[in-house]
């Protein structure tokens, strides 16, 4: 059975898409740790990130880079944190989060439950800065 991320990529489950290319899909986490929390997933199902072919790993970071830069512009923060946990869904994925302190990327914290309007605004802000990135 396809992972939830594969179902999102196939548009079987709606998402707040941030970016997509031939190999990757990026979308808002609907239960974020902080506003602006984006998931970046490969379109092929790989359970463990380090099982990905070397070229895919390299392309993954390059795909994520302008998204991280847009998040940093869209949400006032000290950094955009990157985390790969891999316990929630058996489909490798990276988290990009605007952070001001280490605890902002603590996955044991309670997740937010934003409204559709709040998610749409986060998406709009990121896309605005993604389109206008240098």
C-alpha cells in the first residue's frame, strides 16, 4: 500500500503544495511544530534516507535550499532548521522549520492545529518569497 506521502503526491489526499519537480514534492505539515513547517519528500518511496541513491540525496538538498530560503524570508527566525526523523511515516522525508531556539525543532512538543486559513496564509507567504528568491 502506498504511503500517505505517495498518496499526497498523487493528489489522492489534498495538500498545501510549496514546490514540486520530477523527483521531489514539498508541502506544509498540517500539524506543524511551528508555522511555516514544510515537509520535503522524494517521489519514490524510500523508508530510510540513507538508502537513497547518492545522486538523489544531493538533489534533495538542492531542491530544499530555495524553499528553506523562502521560509526564512516569510517567517522571522534565526535559522531554518532541517530535521530527518523518519519514525512517523515509512517514507523518507525532511522537515524544514523556521526556528529561533533549539526547542522549536523538538518533536516531542505538542503539534499545532492550524486552521485551513492559517495554512493557506503560510503557503502564500512561502510561495511569495519562493517566486521572488534571488
